[in-house]
């Protein structure tokens, strides 16, 4: 099973250089998106109540006017 | 004779200290063979003299190089501030922006009458301490120079977000003149610029005793503060309980105000700290995972090298083909 999966992966992505390069770039992009948002979530959880976005609602007057 | 025996015994001491037992033995044997007429009295005198010389030279060396030379007296050094458990100094914690807001209020209402904060623009306050409306309203309270108009005259305009916080004095000379010759330092980078950082400034603000201790020399126009290098500081104690009315109704004790303003000044010195720490966390996590992976790959690739067994199989004597 594993050999079939890996050989199909090889044939689909790594056989030709440009597909492999595309896979690497796309993988890096998606990983960066996922990793950044996950770590930001952890960061916000660790600093709950300390950051400006947590207390901003207390001071902002017109929500649509604020950036 | 004395000199020779001295030499020998110091050498024996040195070699004994090195723990080389054989050398000690050899020195002893060579001394017995060199001069056979050493009486016990002479040996004792030699040992005492050698010990005196050795101990004396060590004492002299320590006298010359041992003690630390201090350029300043402890009073000139200032009392070292104790370490406080600042939450915002932890690796993975941001500034407490509610505290920054309170600290900015303290700066504006108390510190700003003498101290400038010239490297902080209003736009830096937006999104960290104030909303943009608040910051705009605050900026418009002050007047700034315009660009020269058609006649080359410079007029005044209300401030905008791109302007920097106004300084209380036009220049250092004016500041000195108004403050009895002492220059109130700019506070933009003060947390970075002082040894002890937050701890020092907090201790300085809260460390004024009610009256200077007996025997302390306090100069004319100066105040006693043990944390200030030299102990004579031109700034008097400013933070008294209830000096500021916090909008979030935090009790405005001296230490609360000092803590808030110190955190605010740390933000002014390092406004990028929150982002820097967040990026640092990401980098640490990714690099530790990569390191663990690289260790695993190395062990995987080396497994056959490390676990192989090399066996010598000698040719059997009977049926050698050669």
C-alpha cells in the first residue's frame, strides 16, 4: 500500500522538476499560512486581556469609523 | 646553601601540589645524593624560610592584583535596584496595554511638565494606547510649525498624527534654566539608557525617603534618593497617592503609578517588543522542530553504520588456494 501511495506521489509530483518546485512552493505557502495563524492563536491565548485588541472595545466610540 | 635548599624545598612543595609523586621522590633522592651533610636543624630552617617566601609572595601578589578596584564609592554608584517580577519582561508576554494607557496618563499629567518624549509620534500611540480619534484630538491640542508659505513665513497649524509629542522646553538650555541647572532627560529611551532598566526607574520613583538619613550630604536644591548615582537628585518626589485619577478606576497609589509609567516608558523605548517576542516564539518553535528532525535524520542515516558488525573470517589453513 505504502509503495503504491509513494509511487503515485512520485509520479504526480516529483517526477518532473517543475511540478516538484510547484509543490514545494505551494507547500511552503500553505504551511506558512497555517503556522502563522496557529501560533498567533496560541499567542493571543497566552496574552489574553493584555493586548490592545482586547481592551479596544472599551474606548472606541464609532465602530465603523475606526480602523 | 640556604638558597639551594630553599629552591629544592619549593620545588618539592610545587611538585607535591601537582600530585606528581614520582617527581617528589626524585627531588628527595637527588637532594640526599647532592649534599649529604644536611642536618635536621638546617632542613627545618630551610623549610620555614621557603614557606615564608612562598606565603609572602602569595600575599604580595594578592595585595597587588587580588582586590577589585572600584572607581566609585557605593554612594556614587547608587543603591542597586532590586529585581521586580515584571510580567512584560517574560519571554512570551506582551505589554499590558491597559497599564500602558494608565502609564501614558501618568506621563502626560505628571512627567510631561519637565520631561520630553521627543521620539514618540502620535501615530505610534494609535492602536497600542489610544484610539485614532483620541490620538487625533490629543495632537490637535498642540501647535506645530508649517512649511514656509509663499512669503517664506512659517505659520502654526494644529498637530496631526504624524507629529511627535511636544517637548516642555524649546531646548536644553531653557530646560536647565527652568530647573535650577539640572537637565530633565528625555524619556524616550530612558529604560534602555539606564542600568537596571525598569527596576531602576521604579525604585527611583518610589525610593525617596521622607527625610535624608543622618549624615547624608544633600547639596543645595537637591533631594536625597539612594538609588540615584551620587544620591543627590534634582528631581523631587513627584508621585504621591491619588495624584492621578485613573479612568479605569485603578487605585492610584505611588507604586501603581510608578509601575504603570515604567511599563509605558519601556514601551516608548521598545515599541516593537510585542511583535518581536511573537516572531521570536515562532522562530523558536520552528527551529526546535527542525533541530529534532535533523537529529532524527542523522540517526536514521547512520543507523547501519553504527549497528554493523565487522567480522574477520580467517582463511582456513587446509584448503588455501594460493
